[in-house]
């Protein structure tokens, strides 16, 4: 019964909080409206995510968010330094192919987004069978090290969260 | 207004100005599309972030109530920036590159823009 009424508790919670944030004032009416949206939207969209993965450990999600936010700040400073202080011909860009252990589409999407937001890398595409991700690196002397960092720092954490 | 809050607001605004400038400057300086993509996806995140922190601090000091809109802008920015970057990268690859310009996938299939997918979707095979 609960499963049918609230098919996606995390999405319901997120929608309610985002609604309260959008109206920016906390009143009982807004809360009820937010909860209503948080209940109706997941029910209406349930057919679109048939095999969604269960997010088992909320603390891991928080840890991941903190790691990524910190890396985004570092990424900004690094990329700014490369743009401002490196001469054009010293910038060595590489395409890097990173094999994936993740299999669920949701986890790969989060990984691709993370790669784009963090140090000097933009995720570009997947291989046709979805088991390998193509990353463009703005400047590096050691492409293998970038690949290993992505795998150990982000992919390993996502694997714990989604699988 | 408290001096410390004013200091925080000015500092955030200056930082965001610097990073916004660097992001735009990167568009001018870098050589090709893929390199230019790095400037707006990263250097501007802190640029926008700085303005949002300043805005939150200012309205907190002025009205005494915390504004959540800025946090939501951050959230939406983090959701949309990687996706638009990915679209630009894909459009660039399909127009200007071929499989030979890219590193091998190390698998039986090539990169998605240049090769057909296998019959079953990847997450169905595990």
C-alpha cells in the first residue's frame, strides 16, 4: 500500500522541499501543497522509471555531495589558473577513455555530470554499449592518473551508493 | 549593517567577478571548441556561486529571514550545466571528429556517435 502511494519517497521529499524553497515562505498551506505535489508527481511519472536503483545509504550521498562540492571549488581555481597563466602552446589537452564498472543508467548520469563539474574534465560521450565513457581533459601530463582518480574518487563512491 | 557581513558580501562579489571574468576570457584565449567548453562549465560555477552567497548574506542581514531561492539556483545550475556541456560536446564530435580521432574504447563497440548500439540496452545486461 505504502509502496503504491509513495513509489519514490526520495523524489517526494525532494519535490516538497523544492516547492517550499520556490515559494520561499513556510506556511501550513504551502506545506500541504508541496506534499501534494510530492505525492502526485511520482505517482504520475512512475511508468517512466521501471528499473530505478534503490539508494541504500543516505550518509554516502551526503559524503559524495561534500566531496564533489569541494572538488568544484578546487576545479574552478585550477581551471582559472590554467586559463590565466599557461601559455597557449603549453596547454596539452587529451581525450581519455574511462572504462565503467557502473551499469545503471542513473549512476552513469551522475558520474558524467560530476566529471563535467570537476577538475579540468568534461565528459563527452559513452561507447555504443555504454560500458566506457569518453572524457576530455583540458590540461594534464599524465592521462592515466586522471583516469584512475575518476575511478577511485567518484566511481567507487557511486558504486557504493547505487549498487 | 554589520562590518563582518559587509566584508563577506564584498569578498564574495569580488571573487565572483574575478571568476566570471576568467571564464569569459577563457572563451577568447583557448584554441578549439572542446577546450573552450572547459571555461564556462567550471570557472563560472564559482562566479555565479559568489553572487548567490552575497545575495543570501545581504538579504539575511537586511530582512533577517533566510532566502532559499539562491540554493535552488545552485541546484538547478548543477543539474543543467553538465547537460548543456554534454550537448555541445556531442554536436562538436558529430560534426568535426571521427572514430579515428578518439582513443579506442577498449571494447567491441565504438563511441556512441559513430557506432550502433548492441541490441540490448546496457543496464539490462548487468
